[in-house]
């Protein structure tokens, strides 16, 4: 149990505010929606923060070498920005540590997309292999500050893997709700291994999401889906790290996959705040890429967001197979704030983009392929100019979904342009030699 002083210290400078700004609640209240049912933001007092944070403060916290004593403010790419995220006392923080992910480049990829400068921020290189760790370190820290008895989430796999790990670190019981048979093997393995109570629901993600909200409200379990605004505060650090990585001279575009739209929402808020605080002078544009079979946000955009669509979702990119995204309104706001766009790409485009990313040695899970496939499409249709700088987000690790990758390469996928089929050979030197010589001749 945390001391009263720590609690006050952590929560005094922030509040919970409805997205329309009409309703405000203390940050120490457990709630996920306003009384009138609106989404909530963690609201920082930007006027006070303006005198407290600066580029220099964050630059001085970048640590050069890891040591045995982990101080999250210098070791974590989330808590480096703690004033802008959650001003939790250091001793309350549950960190792996996360963040500090690389920005990769490869000429093959920029050429394929059609821009001079393409960078890929690899969030799959977080401790549990996805960007969710950035939100979860904050969500689980907040759960501890609030003395939660247990935590829960619905998930297409990555949120549950991350929550299971962070809850285990914190010693909290974790309940995860997953759509039976619809999450990738690597993610299910993580949830089981980290000891989460794993409830497989006969339904899809949207059913599991509805159910977990009811369960959390009835049983007083702390909800750690991105409906919880503290999760999104952590995910803002992806943007802060990009901005800092570019020496606070922002790229022109940030392109990311969209499912439940938590990241789109978090990115918009991060950019808005960084701009308001004078950390950056220009705003990058956001591009949210959906899978064609799970594209309610894109379809809503075709009505200028005057009509909110929902769909029965189906895509090979199971991470983003979501038909009724929870952060819809926050994501609409993010596109408005950043003059952003949204489009959809086919599963075939996603898998071919993923195969190209994989072949450069970078690698990612299918949903992440949407960033690169989407960037290419936006260049093709003239939205992104070839001389603009683009940062694509790779949201999850290659190892998360071995089945999709193996199916692509072994012939179970139509139009697999980059399939790298395994070779079946007799166990003799001559057979192997013949094959290797043939392949080397082709390679030169
Ligand atoms: N990429 C990956 C690898 C994801 O796991 C997710 C979401 C997304 C993209 C989409 O991000 O929801 O913020 O728009 N996965 C969630 C989960 C839904 O349960 O793991 P979003």
C-alpha cells in the first residue's frame, strides 16, 4: 500500500477530463468514462508544465550505458518523459525498462515506398515484443498507486502478453479476455507463460472488449485496455522518442497501423502537447492504416467522420482485427489536430510489405506491415511527396505470429511475391552441394 503522500504527489498535477472538455474528475478516481459516457483524457496543466520541461531536460536523461541499478527516469524511454506522462514517484514505477527502440533505415524499403527518407521505429523491440509495454508500464504503475486488487484486459494478443508480464512484475493477479482461436501463437504463449488467468471467449475481440468492461465495473478489477487513459499516456512516449531522435526537428509524416485506435489517439495527444509546450515548432501529419477487412475508421472517414461505422472484422493481421474501435473519437481528434489521413490496405499488401521488411533483417508481425504498405499507397496516390521524411511504426515483433510467416513462405498464401520456400533435400553432400552451387550462381 502506498503512502498517502506519494499518492497525492503522483496525482495532484493531473486530472481526468472528458474528450469534449466538459467534465473533469480527480486523477485518483477509478473511472474509464465520464458520467455522460464520453472518453477520458489524462489532462496535464500545460501552463505549469511549460516552465518545468524542456528539450534539454529530456536530452540530459538519455543514458549511455545500462547499469545494475535501474532508475526508470534514465533507463526507460517512457519514464524519461514522466512529467508529460504520469508524475509518479520513482519508487512506485513498475518498469522492465521499456522504450529506447531503434529507428531503422534500408534503401530497399525507402525505394519500395517511393520516398528518399523512410525510417522504421521498431516498437517490436520492447521487452514483450510490442508497443503495448509503453502503455502497460504506466497502466500497471497507476494500478499499484490505486491499490488495485487485480487487473484485466481484452486483447488481440499483444496487450494481454504485455499486461501479463507487467502484472507478474508487480505481483498483481491478471485476467485476460481473448477471442478463442483468433490470437497469434506467440502472444498466447506469453500470456500463459507469464501466469495470467486466460479466459478464451467464444466470440471476437469486440465481444471480449464489451465483456471485460462489464466484468471490471461489476467486480472492481482495474481495466487496462486503452480505454484506460493512463495506458495512452505511456504510448505518447513513442512520439516523444521520435521527436527527440530527430533532435526535435519533426519528420513530415508518422504512419502507423490502426486497430482499436489507442495509438492514433496517443500520438495525436503527444504531438498536440509537444507543440503547445514549445518542444517542436511544426506538427508531423499522422496516417493511420487499417486492414481492408477491419477498416471502420477508414470507412467513417469517407463520410468526413459524420457517421461512425462498425464492421465484422476479418484480417490476417489478427492484432488489428477490430470492428468497433474503442478510441474512435480520440482518433478523429488526433487526425484533426495533425491534418492526418487514414486509408486501408489489403491483406496481400500487408503480407508482401511484411515480407520485404523481414527480408531486410528488420522483421515484424503482420499488423506492422500495414505501416509500410500504407506509406507506399499514400505515395502512389500523391498524399505523401517523395521528398518528405516518413517514420513508419513497426508495432510488433516478427516472432509474435510464426504461423502467418511460415504460411506465407510455404505456399499457403496467394500472391506471396517474396516467398522464401524451404528446400527439401536428400541427406547427402552431393545433393546439398548441387543446391548451394545453383543458388550461389543465381545470387551473383
Ligand atoms: N499493431 C499491433 C502489433 C497491435 O497489437 C495492435 C493492437 C495494433 C497495431 C493497433 O493498435 O489498437 O492502438 O490501434 N493490439 C491490441 C491488443 C488491440 O489487444 O493487443 P491500436
